C-alpha cells in the first residue's frame, strides 16, 4: 500500500469510511480524508470514490470573492479534457483520469485519479541518485509529455519535479504493471 493511502487502513471497509462522522462528503460520492499537499492555488486531499471504490485525489480551490474566469481548477479541468480529446493511440502520454468537477459552496472541486509519489520524492527516496538508465527513461517520458502539450498549443509554465507524478498502467494482457510519468498542474 502506498504512503499516500495511509489515511485509510487496509482493513477499512467502505461502510467504516462512510460512517466516520469527521469525514466530509462531496456530491454524495467522494469522501474527503486528509491533506496530501498544498500549493499557491489550493489544496490536494486523499479521497475515496464510493461509486468506483477507488482512492482519488481531490483538489480544492477557495473561490470566495473570486471572478469565475480566474478559477484555476476550472482552467486545469478544461486543459485535461482538451488534452484527452486530442490524444491518439500513437501518443505516448499519460493524463490523469478526471472523475468530477464542480463548484461546491465556496470551493471549486476537481476529483482526479490518485497518482503516487512525485519525481522529487522518488529522487529523495533513492538517496538523490538515479542510475543512467533511470535518468534516460524518465527524461524520455518527460520530453514526450512536454512535446505533446506543445503540440496541443499549451505551455505548462510550472515545470518542476513536484509536478511530475508516478502512476501505474496496465501492460500486456492487463497483468504487467508499468510505472509511468504523469504531468500535473
């Protein structure tokens, strides 16, 4: 079990999680758990999707007294959707799954696929040393991600190791899991 999922014990059932009164429910579907990270535009929480029985990342942006055209999560949601529409089978890029976006009270809420550690955390966990093979494999994936965004007429503007997250995808015959790089924010 990943460190991200520490808020929920492996023995927790959906019933136990839902009956916990100190958890916040969003859209009667997503259970907000603990803070994972904080940025200049909002916060990211570990969450649980009752409908799919999956852990998710829930991004919140306080929009009280904010012009609706300046809501960053709405912009991020629109970019993810646009990148997904333009993607073809030949594109070797990874975009987090979007489960839900809406405005709830004073918050814009974006629920996306829960990914694992950032490139920065991975580097720190490896005593700040990567092998040449690892550097090349990561570099190629990062290059592919940035190139795809540029082909779609987007510039990221905040490229840093914290914004590259590791994810898992199913490989051949849905058995082999391959670690891959996702670009976020």
